[in-house]
C-alpha cells in the first residue's frame, strides 16, 4: 500500500473552527446589537416577563431560609426588647407605687396638722377634659382653641394642663370654645417657685421658638441648669406645685446686673390633642378686701390780703 493512500487530515473530533478571538469579537458584537435593539424596540420584554414569571417560585423558595433567619433574628431582638421594657415598667410601677403611698401618707398628715392648727381645708380644684380644635393662625403668637367654653363652665384665666405640666391659660371665652394662650407666647407670664431653693420668681414667654425666660433674676442668684420650676400658687390662678419648666441655660454677664436664664417648658404644644382645664383658684378664695377710701383733702384757705408769703 502506497503512502499516498493515507488520509492526513485530522479526524472530525479534533478539527478546529474559528479562533477564540474571532468568537469573542462575534459574540460581543452580537450582544451589543441585541442590547441596542432591545433598548430601541423592546422585543425581549415579553421574554423577560416570561422568564421572571417562571423563576418567581424558585426565587420565593430560595428566599424562605433568608426570611426565616431574618424573622427569627427580629423575633429574638423584639423579645429581648419586650423583656427589658417589662422590667423597666415594673421598676417604674414600683417607684410610682412607693410615691403614691408616700403622697397618701403626707396628705393624711397634712389633714391632721390642718385640723390641729384649725386651718381651713385645702382647696379642691375642679377640672374638665377638653380637646384641641386648632392652633391660631397668627404667626406672632402661640394660641390654641379648645372645644369647651362658657356653656361648659370654663372661666376666664383658667389654667390648662397636659400630663407633662402647665400648657397655658384661658384668655378668651366663647359660648362653645375658648382661646388658650401658651406659656411660650411672648405675652404670657406665670409665677413660679424653684423646687430646689424655694425662691419665687416669674417666668415669661420667649421672644421666639418654644423657650421661656426667667427674668429679673440677679446675676449672682442661686439658679442652676436642671432646676425644676413649679407653680407657686400665690397668684390665685394656678394651684401650687404644678410642673412648669426646667432651667436649660444660665448666662451671667459681668456688665449686667441680671442673669439671662432660659427655660425649657415641660408641656410641649406640638402634637397635643387633649388637655385638662382647671378652675381658677381665685374663684374659691374669699373676696379681697378693698382698701378704705382716702379722706378728701381739705381745700387750702386763701391767705389774707397783705400777708407775706
């Protein structure tokens, strides 16, 4: 057999097609063409929707372990938070129970001492709940309107409270509503008592924002940041001991004889929906005695003629 009869070509399994570089260039151009055509004509949108619909059960199945892991972690965190909150609530409840028992004991002792000294009993302040209707549209004042008025027995000057403390005072009364001027209003003022030093003073509304000021205090006055201010009860309007504000900042200036004291009110007006309207204390106090009228002045007698002055 001659050598020319042998086939020198490689078998079909080892035959080589186009080169790798050619394939890369071809498929890159094809991919670019398909992306441009899909962006322009959106021919692959139904295909993508069908593939997404077909793969949705698979995705949800694969997401189940992840969801279980995250849900378990959230459950454990929530459980720990709930247990910590329960412990804090129990501790707060115990403290409040102890304060309530102490208050009851002090009230009984107060009643015995008043009876021993033959003093008149403490004033019982009447109150009623009210709902905030809206806030006044005046941008230069801080006033609210409530749904209780003269028909429900709301009196002019009645204190208005929230669970945090004194909110303001009724300044105008209508038949079915009333206007409440907040303590942060620029024209508002309230007599206060420093719970730490028992010093009396007057708190006024700030010039802007939700701050208050303690004015006419000497530069060397014993006032510290964090001091709690309560109503003094000497004005015949507010009952004594109601929380009003806390001292937020104290500025003592050498060139001025007064200190600039900024207060943070306990009761915030933002977001309040329900308030408590008290009866002014002055309505239960005996009427004030008017000073006796001054005697009329005697007219001066004219000097006789010829007399020297």
